[in-house]
C-alpha cells in the first residue's frame, strides 16, 4: 500500500508539471485566439464578409474548445493537489499511465470513458 501511494505521489508530480505546462500553453494560445477575433476587418464585398464571418465563427469555436480544455486541465491540477489525480472518478480504479500520458487531464479510465460516451 505504501509503495502504491509513493508511486501515485511520484506520478502526480510528473503529471502535475505536464499539466502546468499545458495550462500555460493553452493560456498563451487563447490570448492569441482572442486577439485574432478582436481584430477588426473591413471587407468591401459580400464574399469577403462571408469569408470573415466564417473565420470568426471558427475562431470562436476554437476559443470555446480551448476554454473547455483549460477547465479540464485546471480540474486535473486540483486533483493533483488533493491527491486524487490518476484515479477514475467513475469506478475508483487507477487510470493507466499510458492513458494519462495520452490525455493527462482525463477523469476516467478508458473503460469508463467508453461507457460514458455510449450513454
């Protein structure tokens, strides 16, 4: 049990650093995306206006997805701080390291994530 707790703490430190790096990356990207959305563009024709509207819609969708990911990263950092990082919120089992490396802010093991997606 003690070895498992030590392993979890060690793993949390490593992934905590990864999560902080991802958070910083997302914050920088979101700042850039916001700046891109806020730039006023004047177009002279309908095609230009339609193109700009489509680009603006895409920028807002990208920003929204970035905000969702940032919220998940922040929640994962809170789990690191509370000592529950790497534990599936559904079944309580340890999330395999390979899954955490692929998606460090995941809340669920693969089995539970698939079950949730199906429902």
